[in-house]
């Protein structure tokens, strides 16, 4: 659900553990801020996974600001459903791969040289703009889910048991 906030009166309001309304505000200084709840959930999942702050370079955009920065007409930023993000010390490709893992059948993931565009559109869109030219891609595979400690211990136990039985 897309919610409307006032930067002036609600800018310091927490939307999740690590995100405030003001982080999604349009860079033109306008008071209205649109933010989709699902976008906040997605960004919090990225933050929790990588254990590092997610820097929102661009969240909601007014139509005038979207045009001024060369945004596409009908951009998800206009709806409050998109964010251009960077995570310090994490390669944009790794961020894109994890976003792909979280949203395999919907949402938008766009890979750029220094950031990743993510959005929570109902359909699916994937593109790679690292070359400076936007190229539609099928996705960003390659994320390998890490083992948790309990799974790793069980795997080691099983392997040790197999080795003992083989002797």
C-alpha cells in the first residue's frame, strides 16, 4: 500500500527498523513523500541481509523532478514504489542478485555502475545499464543462499558419519 507523508511533519518517522520517511523524500525539497510499504519491507530485507546501511540515492520523485533528472515517463519513482540504492562495500551486482532472489517473479531490478534500482511493481522488469546503454535482461542469477551454522554443522556431521561407515 502506498502511503502519503509530509516531510515537514513526519520526516523523522520510522517506517522500519532502519528507515525514516525523509530518506524517501524527493530531492527537490517538496513536502509530499509517497512510499509503498512493500518497498520498505524489501529495503529492510536488503539491509538485514548485508548488515550494512542501504543508502537511498533517489526515492519518491515529483513529476517535475523526475523530468529534470531525465527519469522515464511513468517511472515507478513517481508512484513511491521505487528506490535507487547503494550499499557501502557491496558490489551493485551482488545487491541486484539478492533483490532477484527476493523477487523472482515480480518487481523491477535495474543494475547501474554505482547503484541498483529496485521497485515493487506488480509485473517484472530487469535491465542492465552498466555500459551506459539500457539492455533488457532475463534476470540476475547467481545468488547462493549461505548456510546457517546449524545447517553447516549437520552437513559436517553427516559427512563424518559417511566417512566412518566407509572405513
